[in-house]
C-alpha cells in the first residue's frame, strides 16, 4: 500500500506540472487579458506599460511561468484582474457554497445504487420498467434545462421552489436554506440516479448469472446473505469507478447548475471569470479541478481493495 501511494503521489506531481504548463500557455496565448481590460483609448501607453510591468507581463513566458509556479507552491495565485482581490480569498469565499451543493447532490445521487439493485432483482417487472424508462428520459433531457423549466413553472403558477440563490434575503434560517437547496441538489443528483442505477442493474444481472452465485445457493445460503456478501460487492466495482469522478464536479459539473440556479459558488465564478478574462482566477480553478480529479481517482483505486479483496497494491 505504501509503495502504491508513493508511486501515485509522484505521478500526480508530474501530472499537475503538465496541467499547469498547458493551462498557463493557453491563458497567455488567449486574446485579451490586462491590456484589453485597461486598454481604454484615454489611457496612455505609458500607463499600460506600467501595469504590464506591475503584473510581470513584460517578462518572457518561461519566466512568467516559473514566477507563477513559485507563488502557487505557496498557495499564492495572484490577484484578480477585475477587483484586485487575492484569488485564494475569492475561491475560499465561494467554495463552501459549492461544497454544500455538491455534497447534497452526491448523497442524493447514491440513491441510484439501491434503485439499480431493485431493478435487477425484479427484472422484467413493473419496477424494472419504470427505472429503465426514467433512465432513458433522464439521458434524453438536459438536466439544467429541466431545472430551468421547473423554475419557470414555479414562477408563473404555484411557487413550489425558490427562483434562485442560497437563501431568502433577510432570512437565512436552516429551513429556508434547505428549501433553496432542494431543487438544485435534486437536479444535480439526476446524473447519479441515472448512472448508478444503470451500471448497478447491468452488473448485478451479470453477477447473478455467475457460477459462484449458483454454488452459494446450492450450499443452502440465504438469499439475503448471497446478495450482501457476494452479489453486491462484485457489482459495486464499476460503480466505485464512477464515484471516483464525483470530486471533479466541485468545479466542472457545478458550472451549469450554479449558473441556472444563481448559486454563488466557484462554478458560477468560473463563468464570470471566463467572460471577464480574469486569467489568474481561471488558472487557480483549473489547478483546483486537476487536484480534485487526481484525488478522486486515487480514492477510487483505494476503494477497490475494500470492495474486492483480490485487489493488491504491492
């Protein structure tokens, strides 16, 4: 286990270096930036030159990258080009809202596992057909569009859910926050319901037809023991792989849902930074996303050993 962790950590360092180089090069090659923000015709070229020197934009690209990397290792990602606030402070201000939404959506999405297991155990029945119909419908309809339609219906008819934000202005109580969290969390959890249920149903049907399951039944083991000890643990292996990518949703998947529901998280901040060409903020969010993807995959690999005792790391 120790050798495996050390090897993965070394690989992660090189992956993060590659991601940072690629992201930094794309940011510097992209149009706009500081010159476009302050490039008002009324501003003199001397002022623009002073601003470029202040932000180090006159240095060669490799020098700029090494300076950025040295600061990033100290968790200093510079300041925003829009409001001159430290990037780390802006992310720390928005991150709790994204964690709250993503955690609620992840926990609700896990309901897809028992949903898929139920469909597999009742193959061809009414419950199985309902689950399969739901997954087909869920794949065909964009989740953000469905949430937007629910908001439109709520605004024009019965106000079942609030129209956006984390809480009502002037309230902020726990019931009010949960009311605002309910719809975006359920819409974001639809991906888990669909993905987990489909994989779980497919894997359980395959495992139920294996020889060791028939042998366990021939030995007289109870159906409950067979399902819990043999079927579920073997069927969970591909599901664990999917769950490893849920951490990346903190940055990538939250963009659509936070924009749709006016949720003040880092996903919505990423959209605003992209439109405003706030490259220091985008660089920091890219690195955060890369770290979460690597961490999620590592946790998924470690979980294999718990799900399948045959997995060995050394």
